[in-house]
C-alpha cells in the first residue's frame, strides 16, 4: 500500500457490519447465498489489510440474533458457510498469526459448528497478530441481558456487592470483556443504522455509513476510512481548553 494512503493516526479497533450480500447477488441474478459466499471471501482481503494499516482488532458482524427470522434455506446455507469458512481458513489464519474469537450466544448453534469455533479459538489462542472477532448469533441487547444475568448471579452468590456495580463493572461480563471498545464502526450497503451491534461498546465510536455493498468493499476503501478517522477530533463528551 502506498505510504500516502496509510493513516497517520488510525483506529486500533475497527468493527464492521457487513451488509449488502443479498442485494449484491440479486443484482447479478443470483441467489442470496451466492452473495454470502462472495462476502466471506472479502473478509480475507480486509483482514490482510488490517495488518498493513496498523489495525490491531477487527470485529465483524456475521449473523445476528434476528437473522433467524430469514428463510430456512438462507439460514441453513449461512450455517453451512460458517462451517466451511472455519474449516478452510483455519490453517491460513493460524499461519498469519491471527487470533480468532467468537462472540454471541452459542446455545442455538449446532454442535459441529460450535466444536469448530472452539477448536479455532484454542489453536490461535497464543497468536499475537491481528485479533479477529466474529459475531455469530450475536445481538447487543442479548449480550447485555446475558451479562446482567451473570452479574446478578454473582451478587446473589455474595461474590459482588451491589453498591460496587458501576459502568466499569458490567463490561467485565460482556462477550467482549478482553477487547478494547471499537474506535471505528463501518456499515456497508447504504443503510444508516447500527442493527443491535456492540451497543454498549460503541458508545463513543466513530461511525461510517457507506454505500458500497460488502462484496465490493476493498482494502483501499478501508484505508480511506481509516485515514479519515485519523482526521477526526474525538472528545468523548469533553471540549478542548
């Protein structure tokens, strides 16, 4: 990547709502699953670009808690795609020193997929390259509800005093407890909403809503957005003296 395209002060953590696979496929007269397969291939290029851009953490929204409402054919196809992606990419991800984590509620996922997820997390557990987090059966509200339930259980068990619960406490119970909050959240496809993604963590994130459909998203576009992030003034509710 040309030096002039690299951000001087880029985001440490980028989170992406990968939207537009279905529309991309339909525009080409193909079924929606064709677009999902194309979108999965795009992840590889974006992940490789993160290392070049100095992005340490990449979190991608693969399947939401609401996506179960889609047709049975599409849901089954997506689950098959997840299993295939993990199987095919495991070796490459490990060789590239990528650390993989999954967030979301695994209870509803099939056992074979959960096993593959567990194995990939274990295999890459000591890697210290780009930290890739994949959200599957994830919803921000569901995550906060599950975290609150675990917190309440600790209070009931006497492990936590209710008076000590503050905004620093709940994050320790979230799926993302070992991750920094995202600096930049990108949504592709022209939709301008966050769709229940990282609700707690993105309170002070910078957002970019772009028209590009996810299968058309490129490393160059990621570099442009990271460079634009570097020009922003992040004040976290304060003002400069």
